[in-house]
């Protein structure tokens, strides 16, 4: 089955497309993890614990979610800044090379 046929099956909702996929080779991009140890002030840890309790999740989830949201905003701002400067700085490497679409 080619990509066009696959897309058509998905768009038509003909069948569950998961059954068509070979997931044995599937990979989650950027899912490899590495342990990080940081020191935080007690007041910050207490706030993280309170938020985790309020949401019914672990403190680690609160930290990961907060970092992820912050980094997404930071990355978006960086890309927008570079896009604005592409026309004024012709020697700037195209943003597609800095941030490939395979993200």
C-alpha cells in the first residue's frame, strides 16, 4: 500500500489503520531519556508537591510538563525570531535546516 492509499483509508475512516501498520520498527522520536539531578530550594519543591497533589500526578510529571511547556514556547519564539531575520540577513541558514521537519 502506498502513502496515498494509506491517507485515503485514514481520511475515509474505512478501518482501523493501526492494524495496517507494522509497529515492530516504530520509534518515538526524542523519547530516549537521561537522568538529571538538580538542586531546588525547599519552597520550590513544596510548590511542586502541592501542584502534583492538586492534579493527582507525581511531582516528576509536574516538572516534566512545566519544562516541556516552557521549552515549546522558547523554541517557538526562537523560530519566529529567526524567520523575521531571514530576509534581512541573507547569509542566515534557512530555518528548515536548523529545525528539520522530522521533529
